[in-house]
């Protein structure tokens, strides 16, 4: 995975993008970087990172197990950032509007969310968000890599 493109859609290698945050080598400097790294953590099934980057005031009892259970039936596919408000290095708050596409039990869905982030002691946290989930027929080009990341082209995998 280290030499492949990062799942967050940045067009950077994973090793030079979200892996640095997920492995705690660096802290995200912006709300958008945290959003991208959280999507990648969902994509790679890294529930501990998701818990650690969720603001402590918003965590639920047994949240780690709840995340892991939900992840068992979900394959995250693609992230699209629509816009970011504030959330830069010197801001204390930020909002990231995005769509995250996922496959659950053979059907594609789009999670559209406006997420709120807060920065405390130079560390960004996900606070909460307003979201909507809808069934979505995400279209892939035949020669694109398949969304399931098995290394095959879409036309020879889920597009067959």
C-alpha cells in the first residue's frame, strides 16, 4: 500500500500522505488533512485512529467496538471534498463538506456530510457533522482500477 496512491484522493503516495498521520509520525495541520486521513482510516479499517481523532467530548461508550463492528460490513471506495471553510493551521475551527462513497452488502451509497472540526493544543479533532446517506450508482470507467483494490481493472472485476 505504501507505494500506491493514497485512498484520500490527494493523488499523493500513501507513504507521503495519510500514512504519516495514521502512524502518528505527524499531526494533520488542517481540518481537511484530518478529514482525508480519517477517510483513509475508514478505508483501511484503522478504528483506533478514528477513535483517537474524534474529540473526547463526543465519544460514546464502547465507541471502538462500534466502529469495528460497522466496518466489518463496509468497504469505503472514494472521497470527494466539496469545500473547506476555515480549518487552516492558525484556525481553531473548521468545516469540511465532502462525499464519501461506500459499498455495503453489494450496494453503493454516498455519505454526504458537513463535518465540524476543532483544534486543541495544535491537534485537530473531528467534532460532529450533519450527514445524509443515499443509495448511489457510482460510475467507474472500464479501465480504471476496481474500487475493491484487488489490483484488477474494473472491467475484469466488479464491472464484469
